[in-house]
C-alpha cells in the first residue's frame, strides 16, 4: 500500500516554490522535491511493493504530480530571471538627461610654465632663443669661459664628469657664449633655457635643475644698461610688487665686474623668526651676472676692444618658488599630483 500523500506533497512543493527568489533557491527546491532523495522519488520506488492493479492506478498519478512540479519549476525559473533583469535595470539605470562625464585633463608642469613665462618675457625684450647640447666639452663649459685648469671655481660647480672626457654642463653660459658665437654674428641678444647638472641636493638645490642664461653682445654697452636690463626682466618674470632686487659684488671667472643678484624672500617676507629658505637673511640668491670678461671674448674669437657684453644665469625653479611663495624645491620632482595640480 502506498504511503506517500501526493496531494500533500504537491501542496507543500507549490507553497515552497512561492518563496523562491533566486536561481540558487530554485536549485535547492529541485533537490528537495525532485531529487534522488525527494518524496516523489520515494513514491516511485514504492511502486515495486504494490500489486499490479495498484501500480496501474498509482504510477500515472505519480508521473502527473512530477510533471506538474517540473512545469511549475520552469515557470518559477522564468519568473526569477525576469525579476533579476528588472532589478538590474533599476540598479544600473542611466539618466540620459544628466551631463556627460568630462575626462580629466593634464596641465603643464610648474617648471614648464615658468620656462614659457621666462621665454615670453625675454622675447618681448628682443632676445632670441638658442639651444645647445647637455653634454659639453671642458673648453665650452670651463676653459673657454676663463676657468683655467686647476681654477678653484671649478670645485664650486661640483661637476658630473663622464668617462668620455666630456661632462654634463653646469651652466648654460656654454650655450649663450660658446655656441652663440658660432651661430650668430654680433651684435646679438640671445638666451637659452635648459637643464644643468651639479652634485647638489637640499631644500633649494637638486642635482638636475633648469637654468635660463642670457647674453648681450654689442658695442658701447655698460654696467648701467646691464643692471637695468636685469631689473626689467626679473620684475616682468616675478610679477610681485613686494619683491626687491639687489646687486651684490661677487666673483665669476667669465665676468668682470661680477655681481650676485638677490631678491627678497617671499617665504618669510622679512618677518622675525627662522626661515629655512633664506636662512634668516631676508634675501634669496637668483644667480650670477656681470659684464663679459675680455678673456672670454678673446677665447671665442671676439675683439674685446670693439665689442662688450653682459650676461646672467639664473635658475628656473627659484623664480617660481619666489613668485608663488614655495618653501622647498624638492616637490617639483616628487610627481605628487596633489601638489602639482595646485598651479
């Protein structure tokens, strides 16, 4: 005699199917009600214990219930998939009336910005830009510029020497004088902006830095014209009313007389207390300048009795620090976008 109540089984299965909300739930329902250990499978096994007449009646009933459960499972599968698609459409809905997303755009590096500004100022003043190699001969970088072999000023440059006997240029005067004479007939007003290399590394120096170097070569020019030219150029580059410029007597082998050009420190603005940038002096050194030494003119084939010149070489990063009140040169090279995108 059959022991499985098919009506109760079908009712229980239908009720359980109403709570199925995912394909994983449906998979578990199939195992419970249609699997090898399910009651419907047990009912099929019971057929072997029944008489022939009972099997003829019982077997079609079991198959009908099993088929109905399988059809109900298929319908539930369709319902679950449709609900999942509806949920996905809601969760990933796109409002086409919203403005589109604009891709992030890059900006010019602060050093590049300063290079452009310096070049624009000097070109407005009538200077022409020239370029030269980063790897130089000792003649153009030192000896031709009046740095004789063994000259103590060579040690001040702290140079990167190469196995080939050449060196990485320590200043751009090798371009504005050494290469300019070969490319441009005097009189001329030229400048270059480029990389220079020295073995320095602190808050205001890096082993590689940018320098702009300007050179004027003409007849009957003097120190007053030289000072006026630098003052006009630096005021146009810095664009700060609170910055003063001073000339301090100094020495460089390639100029005579020579001066250091300083500007007021925009980090501390002269207030009391320690300032790691100007070290309490209230002044920041921009670089060296002066009237071109007669020996340099002779070395490059120019008669100093006929022609006079003046030149100056300043860093590019330092004016940017002064202009924007930046206390440390090293962030220029740390590639931190949070810092770079401020400018």
